[in-house]
C-alpha cells in the first residue's frame, strides 16, 4: 500500500501558516485549561490532604440584605442561624419589604438570640438601596469578619462559617467562595446555565489563586469590617447600579490578602434561577458591572476567547485546505489537535464540575464552549440597553 499520498504535506507558505496557527492556538488553549481553569481543583485536592482547623477562629457577623424575601428567609435563615460555630451573629437588613418579612424576623428573634435585624429608612434612593442596606448591616456588626450571602441562598453544610473563619485565621483580608445553582429539570437551558455558572466561578477563583483576584459574588463572600471603612465603604461604586459585591472587590482586592474556599462545606446553594428570564436578569447585572472592572482579568479572559475561536477557525482551515489540496497530513494533524484539546477540556471541566455540582459534560461541551461567549455578548447588549433606559 502506498502511504505517501496519505502522509503528503503541502510545503507551501500557506500550509505552514495554517499549521503554525493551529499549533500556536492549541498550546495557548492547553495553558488556559491546565494552568488556569484546573487551578481550583488542584487547590482543593491539596487542601483535602493538609487542611487543619485553626484553634483560634475569629468571631463572625453574617450580613444579609433582603427585600420581599419572607418565603426564602423562612426556608433558609434557620440553616444559617443554626451553624455549627461558637461565636457568630446574623444581621438581616429589611429593605422596605411589603410582605411578611418584618413579622417573620420578629418571630425568629424570639427563638434565636444571635439574630439581629434592622431596616432601610423610608425614602432611600432606589439605585443605591442595597448598598445602603449593606452599609447599615456592616455598621451594626459587632465582629470584624463579615460574611455575606443572599436571602435566597442556603449554606451547603453546617460548617459554612467555620470554613471561611479558618481562612481569616491565616491572616486573609478577603475570602472568596462559590455558590452552586439548584435548577429544576424543566427550566430551559438548564445544563448550559449550570455550565455558565461553573465557568464563571473557575475564572474568578483561578485568578484569585494565581494572585490576581478581580471579583467576588455576594452570594458567598467575606471581608474584614476594617477594610470596608478604610476604603470609605461603597463610595467608589455609588454611581453604578449594583456592583456592591463584584465591583467593590475589584476595586480593593489588589491591595489585600485574598483567600479562597471551595470545599463542599464552604459553598452556598440557591434555587433562585427558576426560569430563563431570572437567569438573564442575574447574568446581565454581572455583565453590566464587568465593564467597569480594573486589572488584567478582561485581557486574560478576552484573549482566551480570542485564542479559542481562532483555534477552531485554524482547525477548519487546516482540514478544508488539507482535503482540498490532498495535504492529508495537515488535515490529520488539525483533527488530532482538536481531539487532544477536547479530551483535555472534558477532563478539566469534568473534575471541576464534580467539585461544583454542575452536572456531566461530553459532546455538549463542544457546543457550550462555542456558544457561551456569544451569549455573554448578547446579554451584555441587553444589560446596556436596560441600564440606558433607566437613566
């Protein structure tokens, strides 16, 4: 059998350019997956073998801002109030709720001595209502370590506070956590939403572990009270709707010692995404504030997206050019690089997905990988239009 026709490589300049592009973007993609996106999994695996709980854990104040969330508070607040931790308080700030929130909090106060609740005064500015609520909660806190979550979130374990407190005992100023989404099987695009939430978590947790923290999520986040006042509260983000979590951390994290907790016990979980439109609203808020981030995160992940699409384009070019001009080796190498990248991607995402409870991925990962940047662009346009109309 004559193998030469199958191993033929067209040595034209265009062939070398295409092959060079495939190889270059292949290597860049492997670097992102093996050195960046794999970082949280490796960190947690190492932590499992060496983690010890400090004997001197700090006192903690959990702060929750809530508006018309009486049903969620009734379901989830007891799990926070009953945490397996010796010294903590829970502060709920009622943002002018018109439901049964006030009645519920007063009833819970009779049972739980570590619950404190206050409220946002009537006539507060709508745009900064949540920032004001959190500020009131922070001022009311008697402890230096502040742990934040939302009324629609529940800790994944009774050790939630302890996991964060242990990081602060190591001298950290800010500690970032992860929130899992519990989504009903009938919700449209369920698998993609779980994938999107996981990738979002991998991005901010990976860069934090690499010494370049750029954001945190208000559903699972902690920092020291003294830092809040050192940075003059939310003054740097008052002119922007939302951003009391991600944008605030973006402004201050570069100057502080930042820790990460991604153990199963440290996570929160939420069933807030009960339909596509709820998810779009939550996602759009993040994509809008993301435009105001400082630091290298936009460049780092913007280049990852750029290299990803150019890898796919160069692979297609290599296959088409190779088949058309009988340069089978070029076509074969392009396919091999595509398969290797996919295998690495499935491996890294699979490990992370099990850690973050985001489901299983196989061939659907290929389509999610292509669709996610496009979806972010679409949602960002929606967010910008929405915020423009509000002005």
